[in-house]
């Protein structure tokens, strides 16, 4: 029994504490003060536990005395104070003063123990023998004047245990008031403080009865409760990671398709998702029934599931990433192999054909696919994106197979490609979404090739201008523009076409018309977008205290989650998480200045599930 309680139990408990310490340092670093209290607690508890067998095997007096002094000093001067400070008993504004007081008391207790234990101890005793090894323990006589080392050291231990028990019990009582009994065992704070309370009770009882094996044995149970709390923390980290996934993907889409591309940022975001840097973009577009725009918001998610299953048959999970784009498009950022593994490249075509067939069979929708070129540099990924987008648009309008690689476009009928079809479709798509600036740029790209086309076929100028105007009006109507105003505009424009004799004049004449048409659509989009975001902000303001996700808000305003994220950032300049955090922090500031509630109470009241995370976020926001 002595071997188990004095050697095996402390070693097992100490190794548990050491393992938890390694986990938190490597997998869950933080700057929150309570985190560092916990880290110090784990290190010192590991030393305290592992020091017990060391105390017994180093030999007779004075080795046991030195080791026990170090162990108990750590318990009094470090473990007990960080337990009290980490239990969130004090108001944050008074924390520094209270911390000095608590640490001073702990150091005083620790020094008292060391001094009286040293003065009252002159020898050691044999505790047990095993396999030729003799275990020596510290021997402090009882009722031994003038120092009474035994009585003073026991009193110090009891006081230290009582302080730990008191602080953890208060914390447990507060947690019980805020949660149901069933939820308590899902709280890592409850489990941690429960483990401290059990150890503190055992430490007090063991000290009073002079049966040290009691708290060494019980330390295993405390370590198990701490381990349970660590497992809950692991699950929390994983859940938080899942919540971040859509925002990381949103940033990747923004980085690749819209904003200035950043190699470092893009690489870091991909690394967060556990992905290698892709070198190729594939664009898939779903079409609605009868060629109409896609209306079912859930279909892109279904396509992502289907595509993932097909890609995993050939590629490693870290070699591809599915990205939701707007207008029923799904992007595949893919790492196509080269060298010895280049044989997987043809397999991609088979995968896309199988994917296309399954989408048709399972979802009843057609899908067109465009494939961009592969580039070695990650900063060239945008080129592959635009190439894939152009190939997809070409496949949508001209290809019979529905799958087109950008390199194959040049192999099509040169008479078709003489007219800037891709540039025209890009122009129409920008008009349809009501983006005047993008429409102006797309029109410039279109006219660059249109001018060369007309130089060879000047007789086609009038016909092409009529056709282009009609297409732009159709695109604007599909985008939600006012049909009456658009028809009035095109009627006046048709009268002017007969006066346009060359491409240069056509460019000067059309440049203003393109922007005017795009503005008519933009006005409609702007009104609808602002209304949607206004309703979303109102819903957030009314429900910030709840467990609120972007999917909840998107459902409330009747748009898809991915579109909501893009629209919210576009209209407000902030991500959904940033806005929600700002609202919660502003409410918390008000409560801090107008109520006497504790930090933890305010954290829960404004929607934070973790007071420590709230404290960290609050500090960052007011820094």
C-alpha cells in the first residue's frame, strides 16, 4: 500500500499534470491571465506530485527535508495563490492589489513551513523497502520545543488546504447558481474547481491525521477531473474551429477573386485549414430549371458534399479545398501533382465528368465546369481563377460537353472566337450584378478585342451594336433593373446607332450607356442589400445575448449563409463575427459602468460562454 500511495499514485498524477501542461502550451496558447494561472498550477502540481517519490529515494536526512521543503513551499506560495486568483473571485479593477496580497500570504505560509520544518527536523525514517530500495521519509518529532516544527507545519498545511478549498467552493457555488446540475459536468471550470476541492479536502484530512498517503492517492482522482476538463476544452477548440471555417473560406475567396492577393495571408489561411497551397482553380456552375438562375440556396452545399466524395477517391484531403462563390458557383482550389505523380491529372477530368453526372442524377440540375491553368506561384492563383471562370462561361454558352479547360478554348472554331464572346459575357455579368466600376473595366476589355474584330468586318458594326445593346438591357432586367426605364433608354439609343460609323465612336458612345445601365441595376441591389443588412443588424441587436451564428441571422432574413457573409461585409465593412463581438462588448461596457455585476455574470449576459475568452476579447477591444 505504501508503495502505491507514495510512489505509484504521485507519479501517475504528476505525469497527468505534465501531459495537460504540454497540451495547453502547444495546442491552446492564450494571453489571458487565467490561462497563465492554470499553466503555473499544472507545472507546480506536477513538481509537487513527482517530487514525492524523489523525496523518498534520494537517501536519508537531509535529502528528504530539502525536497519536502521545496514541494510544500510551491504548494503554499504558488499553487494555492494561483488557484485563488484563477477562481475569478475578485473584481478585475482591484485584481492587481488583491494578487499582491494573496501571493504575499502564500509566500509567508511557505516560508513559515520551511523555517519551522528545518528547525524541527534532525533526522529521517525508513518508510518501506522494495526490490532492494529503501525509502526514507522526513522525520519531524511531535511536541518538540522550542520550535514545535511538527505542529506548526501541520497548521500551515491545513491553512493552505482551507484557502484552496474556500476559493474553489465559492467558485463552484457561483457556477451552480448560473447553470443547471446537468450542465455543470459539461463545464471545464466546474470540473477543475471540483478537482481542486477534492484535493484540498484530502490534503486537510491527511495533514490532520498525519496520513500523507490520503492526498497522494486522491490526487489521481483530481488529475482525472482535470483531464475531463481538458477534454471539454479540446471539444470547445474544435467547435470554435468549425465556426471559423466559413469565415476563413470567405477570406480565401475574397483574396483569390477580389482584393489584392497576399501570398503570406493566403498561405496562412490555407495552413489553418490544413491544406497545401493549390496551383489550379476549377469553377463549377449550377443552372436552375429551364436554364433559369439557381434559386435553391441549399444546392451548392449538396454539390460540395458530392464533389468532396469524388475528389477523395484520387486526391489527399489536404490537396483540395471547396469554396462557395456567388451565383450558384462552386470553386475547387486544387493541388494538381507534377513529376512522378502527374498521372493524377487525367484522373481529374474523369472526376469532373462523374461529378457532373451525379449532380444531374441526384439533384436534377445541369452543371458546367471550367478549368484554369496550373501555376507554381501561389500569387498566380488569381490567374487560374479568372481562366477557370472564363472557361466555365465558355462551357455554359458554347461547349457541348459542359467541361472546358482554358487551353481548349483556342482550339475551337476561330470564327466564333474572332468576336470577343468571353469579354461580352463578362460585361453582361457585371451589368447583371449592378457593378458600374467593374462594368466599365469589363467594357474596356471588350472594346479592345471588339475594335480588332470590326477592323476586319466593318459591315458587322451596326448589327453587333444592336445585339450588344439588347443583350445589356436583357442582363439589366435579369438583374432586377426597372424594365420601363431600361426600354426607354434602349429606344433612344437605337436611334443613334445609325450615326456610329467606327469602333472608336462606338466606344465613346457606349461607355456612358454601360455605366448608366449598370447604375439602374445597382440602385435596385443597393436598396435590397441595405434593407437585408438593416434587418440583420436589428436581429443581432435583439438577440446578441443568445448563442447566435451567422446561419441563424441568414435564416431570419431569408438568404443563404454564404451570401449573407459576403453581403454583410460588403455593406458594413465588417465581418459578422466582428460586428457581433462589437455589439456584445458595447453592451458589456454599459453593464460594467451601470451595475455591480461580476465579470463572469456580464460575460454570460451579453452572450459569451467563456468568461476568460470574454476578458481577453474585452481587453483587445479597448486596447
